C-alpha cells in the first residue's frame, strides 16, 4: 500500500508556505527570504489559483451549452462514458459548449473525444471526473484514459477535478513490486494532434501514470493548473511534452512521483514560466535517444521556478547510443530548496535493470544557459555535468549561480567532457575533470 495522505498533507503544507512567501514579480529586483539566493532571482507568486477556480464556476448552464446530464450522465458511481460520448458528439457538431456540472462526480471508463469540432469549442469542467479502477476496462487501450484527438481552437477549463484513481495501478507497477512484469499504465489526460489549444484552471490528480500529455500539438497554452500525486507514485510525470511546437506552460503548481515537466523529442519553442515543483524529479529535458533513436529538442525556456525537495533540479538526460540534439536551452531565475542534483546534465542515463553498455554515439547537447540560480542542495554535488566522451557538451554558459548545502556541509561541482563559459559569481566552481579535444 502506498502512503498518500501524509505526502499530500506535506504538499499542501509546502504549497501554503509558498503562498505565504512568494511575492509579486518585479522587473529589476526580486524579494527572497533565502539569504543564499541571488537578489536577481525572481520567485513565483501564489497565482491565486483557488480564487480563480471559484470565480470560474457558474450558477447555471446557458442556452449555448449542453450538459452531460442531458444525455444520461448520473454521477452516481456507475459508468457515465456513454453519456459523455453522446454529449460530446452533440456539442462538437453544433455551435455549443459542453459542461460537466459542479457538485457531482462522474466515473468514466477510457474514452476518446474525437475532432474535428466547430471552432472555439469549450469543455467546461466544473465537477469531478474520476477514472474506472478496473484494469480490465483498459484492455483495448492501456495507454490512454481521456484522449482528445484532432481538435482545433479548443479550450478546456472550469476549475473542476480530473482524478485518475491511480492507486491500483501504482501498486501493480514493476517499480513498486519488482516481481511483476513492467507494463505501461494509461496517461490520465492526453491531447494528440491538436492546434490552438488552451488548457487552464483545472486540478489533475492521482493519474494511472502521467497526468497530462501533449503529443504532436501546435500552439498550446497551459495555465493555472494544480497537479498532484504522492511523491512515491511511479512514473507520474506532471506535464509531458512530446513532438509539440509552440507551447507555453505558466503559473502551475506540480507535485508528483516523477518529472514535474518532461520535454521529449520533437518539441521546440517550449516556455515554462512561474512553476512550483515538488515533490518530484524536477524539470527535465528527456530522456532522449533511448534504443539508439534520434531525438531533437530545441528552443526551451524555463523562467521563474521554485523547486522544493525534488530529486533533481533542472536536468537534461540522454541515453548512450542515441543521436540528434538538445540545443538552445535556457534555465533562468530559479530558486532551489533542499534539492538533490540542482543542476545536472546526464548523458549516461540508464533507466533499466540491466546496466547500459558504453556506446560512442550520443545526443549532442549544446548552447545551454544557466542564469540566476540559487538556493540549497540536499547533495554534495550541486552542479553535475556528465557529458559524452565522443560528443562533449559545448556552448554551456553559467551566470550568477549560488548553491549551498541544506543545513551544513560542503558542496562541489563535477564537470566531465564539457566546454563552458561563465560570468558573475559561480559558487561552487565547476572544475573540468576530462575534456575531449
């Protein structure tokens, strides 16, 4: 049994402390209570998420909306997938929006919401949508629970809750029970092949595996989400971006058992701003190049983030044997609190039981900026660059870095096969251990 209540209480407590401490953004100067934080590190504000959610809930459904209740949804513990499908088809084909009413909990088996639909279609989730816990319900598609496919000019909003009911999946994970075979549980919410998409003012919690995934989408804006799962829930990435162009993620609070945000191959022009992350594995690019594959990620900006108690801070991770690139990446204005591996590039990433054999090929990591990053580390090594011998990291720039040990203790930087430049205070210094010519 995976303990959940203490972790959620800890997250709520941490979130409450964030709300107390975070100030509003100022252009030239940020206020911080951490004496080790450079004065120029801007910290996230509290976002006012709860009040926004409350304001989003209407008193009634207008004539230009249809409700899932109109098509037989009961919210009584039985499966409402058929009613949701029929209501979706009606709203999709006509110029009306679809409403999931407040104060009710609707249970759904896996469902696909197909487009194309009419332009400017809005799904308003005011109530709670909860996943079926019967693993047999996912036999046709074990990779998705709620799948939105081929939609243009589509919005999802409302302040409601999407609950993946993931505990049963976690308990049957090979990462929790080593005697079980490894199988892929479903992602709670997936958007696939969508253009001009907006997702805002929602709570997504306890997914079967990942919370929210964007695959092969273009022009996406994500804002004001609260994403939560226990810190020991396996593979529960918060926001997963793959093959997606022009995506903005802002003002989100994320606490999970895996990456708060993961950015994978085919993604470009990704901006993540005003992010609160913890617990979790940090904000990651990758992993890239698994199975000797080609992977490309470019033009990524992570700006103004607070990471607390995470197992990594800002991370780039690639497998040996891959090819392609991770380039033009900037991590800036980031506050760390008790974070293990605050700054890390790992080109020897190996997420499997068997050890990975050494290979010559590698994803090229280049043009990465770390600017205005400070706070406390749970580990001695606070800057860790483990780059490829045959494809060293190049064009790495560090400016104004100040990281110290949480409590007491020494810190150091470890830099292998890397070319970097720096400006301003860099503490600790990162000494180059090896460098291929």
